[in-house]
C-alpha cells in the first residue's frame, strides 16, 4: 500500500510522533496504522532506554490540593534542559501528574507509576512516550501526599523549581490563609 501524506498526518495526530518517524513506521508496516503505532511505541521504548543514563537535573514542581485544602500533593518531574521544563506539553504533563497524585491512595512511587494515564497506558508508559516525543531524558523524581485536620498552604518558588507545602493548624479563614501564604 502506498504511504500518503494523509496517512502520515493521521498517524502523527494519533501518536504525536515526528513526521519522518511516522512515514518510516508506515512504510515498514505497508500502511497499516495500528501496526505503525506499535512500531512507534517500540522505537519509543528504545529511544527512552538510550536516554536513561543522561542527567535530568532541570524540571518542574507542581502542586494540587483539594477544594477544602485538607489534602495536597506535590510532584517533581525532571528533564535535561530548562527549555523542556518551559514546554507547554511538559507543563501540562506535570500538572496532570500532580492532580493524579492528589487522588492516589498513597505516595508510593512504584504504585504511582502503575496508575492509568488517559489512554496512554500507565504513568510509566506515558512518561516513556513523552521522552520519545520530546527527545530528552525525563523522570518523575519524587512525589509527596499530605493531609491535615487544619489546612494546607502552598507556594512555588523560582518559576517552578521549588515547591512548598505548609501544614497549618486551625481554620482556613482569609486572615489565616494570608499569614500562611507569607510563611510559605
């Protein structure tokens, strides 16, 4: 089967992979989109494995908290460069992970990596797909889940490099929240 630009575009929209990668996968699978998706996934795993030993010291911290501020989660995801940390797709990914961590049963990294992530499989598989697509090593460095009888105030420093969760005893009145914000 001939690989058309329309077919390449369709595969690219489904996977987010580069145009040439999509074309090569379609050529390799004689235009079968489902098989091409599998080929891209396998190549993504090998790309991620090649990048695994590269240092990821930049990144982003994001915090999510419950409406009543009695529960909060902080997640740090690292990348190799600050350019990736400013990438809207990376930012959205980290924010989604923070929201997922808030709803997790505990802050075990192993169980978190196995949680379902949209229609991309597990968090671990979604991370591998991001590494393949963005082209840099990334890792979910840490996450922390906190609950309290009082309220939690948060603050993110240095444009997302450092995140603070402050556990405050007492009621979340506007005055107390303002003071807690200053402390954070």
